[in-house]
C-alpha cells in the first residue's frame, strides 16, 4: 500500500491538528514527525506553496507546520494520539487539497514535491512546567 506524506499544522499546546495537504509517496519513503522550518525544501508547486505559506503566516502564533508519512489518516491520527495530541478530527479534510490543475503543467507550477529536506527527528514543541 502506498504511503502518504501529510503536511499539517499542529497547535503548540497539542490541542488540535489541521491537515494542510497530502501527497502520495513511495513505500520506501519514511518521514518521521518533522517540524517544517522552510516550505521551499519540500519543492511544492509554486501556487500551492504560496497558499500554504499564507495559511501558516496567518496562524503562526498558535500553530506550527509538521510533516509525517503514514499509510492513511487513521494511522497518522494514532501516531498523533501517542504523542499527546487531543481534539483530533475523525476525517482528514485538507485545507489545501491538491487540484488537478496543480499537477498538470509542471513547467508552470514547479517539479514534483520532494521529501529530501525532511530528515529531522521529532522535537518538543514547547517546554512545559511539571505539574
């Protein structure tokens, strides 16, 4: 079964996740939960990158961008729950779904998305005071 690369926004207090977009990737490609520092490393189509960059900019105080591979949304949801995230949606409704015109005309939108820049490991989102 082909894996999917999920690009999502996670709340800094771990109380929610919003899927930005998903991509099909090869079975051998595995990206652990990685904070996305720079969208240009993903090599996204220009118009999709601009839309995602605008969404991230508008939500920069409470949310941060992450990328992770999973078989499907339920596997991603299980992974997020194991890392302490709550209030997760049952369905993966992407804020920026890939439209057909994004993939047609590679010369206008740029090359196929790449996971080469996502080699980091999971990092804590914020320091919490012990209770």
